[in-house]
């Protein structure tokens, strides 16, 4: 099967234009993860590149299938110029490496925690993984490989993450929608949870 990453990068360029910055992180025992930055007006998008090189494997499987299995890249969109969000590059790379390092399958509805602020002074230490198909269309690959999904990440405050664990991802997303929460605001407060 052809290398997936050039196809993924071509899809990103088609959907988002040329990246204005990129950084690479390599963790011991993992493939290289890049994070590309795309600026569009007052919104900056950080997108991983490298997570989809291998399919995510079920951690209970004896052998990982080298072709079949879900593939994804992560997309974080925030308002530009309000906070120093470029510090999110390493935490994003950590999240993108988690399928290789921890054997997790990153899927919509999941919570991912980085154990510290996403960037300096950020009120968020975790993200909610949203459904793909909006900003960047899924990238179909030759059978039997699964498509590459571009999963949006929605930053969560500690209170929102705790509430989501009890009530579920759908309930939290509905609460955000009901209250008109700007999920791209890098310094926003927690949504009302009572």
C-alpha cells in the first residue's frame, strides 16, 4: 500500500490551504508526528500529520493488522491572537502518538487528557473528540484499508470533563450548543453545568 501521509497532507492543503508553520516531535519507540498550523483570518488550526500512518489497533488483539483498522488525524481550531496557543504543538503530538504508545483507539466521543494545560495559561487539560466530516472530508484509501478521518478536538475545562464522564459526550455538546459556547475561544470559561 502507498504511503498514506503524502495523501493526507494533500487533502489538508486542498481543504485548508498552505500551512504557515510545522513542527515535528518524535517520542521514543514511535513514528514521527508533525503538527501543521493553518491560519485563516482570526482562526488558527493545528492538524497532526503522522497519526494515520498506521491503523489504530485494538489493544486486546494479539497481532495488529498492518492495513485494516481506523486511521485518524487530529484537528484543533482556536481564535488567533488571544492566547499563546502555539504551545499546543507538543500536547497535540502526545495525543496523536497515544495509539502507538498506549494502544488506544481515538474515536468520536472519547476524552483525551494531556495532564496539564494545552498551552500556557489554558483553562483546558483535555479535549473531546468530535465527529469527522466537517472541515476536512474523510480520505478514502484503497481497500481493505479504512479511510483517514480528520477528528476535531473540542477543548474541555476540568469541570466539563468531569460532567462529560457522568452525562456523556452528546449531553455536553448539547449544553455547549444551548448556551452558545464559542468552542474556539482559547480562554473561555466552563459552560454552566447545573
